């Protein structure tokens, strides 16, 4: 149990750190492109967590930690509620969909890996838009992505296909080159705590840049 908690904190902090730093760097490009790049990297983190833990719970809780780190932004001034909430929902949607079919990623058949990449990349987007539609019904303010068929298709299908191709390439590279589990020293309470501190600090710091 202790090892799994450390894995959750370690990988969750890594995901949160990359969301803060790489996500900030990518805010200079269109939002749809940003999401296309971030999802394959998040998938690699989840797959590595699964490789080391063999636990779907660890994988999903990794996403919960990453989303919790994102929630620190609620404490910062001049940030709208939904600009903080929606990225958290996106992270949780990614985690849910990846966990649902993560067994496919253990296969050596490239067709199975391609199916995993396609289903997860398009699936989390469809789930995220469903939540945004519910938000729109409740608040009367709909996301621009939901206002036309073309924008919905662009977000879910076209960008989803690009992200799926990137995810497939990353997964193939990981299965070929990454064999060893995270070492014990990396999973110590100290390193997990340091990773969490750096992740939270980066999440806060980028909002002032």
C-alpha cells in the first residue's frame, strides 16, 4: 500500500508539473493544438504508472492527484471558476478513458496498440464535451467548441486523430526502450514530497508569468 501511495504521488506530481510547465509553454499556440500534444505525454505517464504498479487504481489516482494540483489555481486571483475546473475535468476524463482500456496497451500487437491510442484519444474528448454540455445546460453558457458541428468534429475527431497518431508513436517507443521500473530511491517519501512541492510551485508560478 505504501509503495502504491508513493507511486500515485510521484506520477501525479510529474503529470501536474508537465501540465503546468509544458501547458504554459503551449498556451502560445491554439488550445486545440495544446491538448493534442499534452494528451500523448499524459498517456505515457499513466502507462508508466501501470507498468510499475500493475494497478488501475494507481493509474486513475495519478490523474486525481494531477487534477488536485491543478485545483490550487482556485486560490489565485483573477482566474474564472470554469478556467480552473475544465482542465481538471479534462485530466479526470483522460484518466477514466485510459483506465477503461489500459489492458490493450499491454499487448504487443500493433493493431491493439493503435486501437488503444484511437479509443483513448477520441474517447476522453467525447467525455469532456459531454460534461461541458451539462455545464452549458446548467449555466446557460456553452463552450465555443459546442456551438457548431465543425468545432465539435475538429475537437473530437480531427485533433483526436492527430493525438492518437502521436500517442501510438510514443507508446511504441516506450515499449521498445523503457523496460526498467522506477527505482526505489525515486519512490521514497522524500522524492515524492519534493515532486509534489515542485509541481504545486510550478502550477502557481506560471500564472504570474
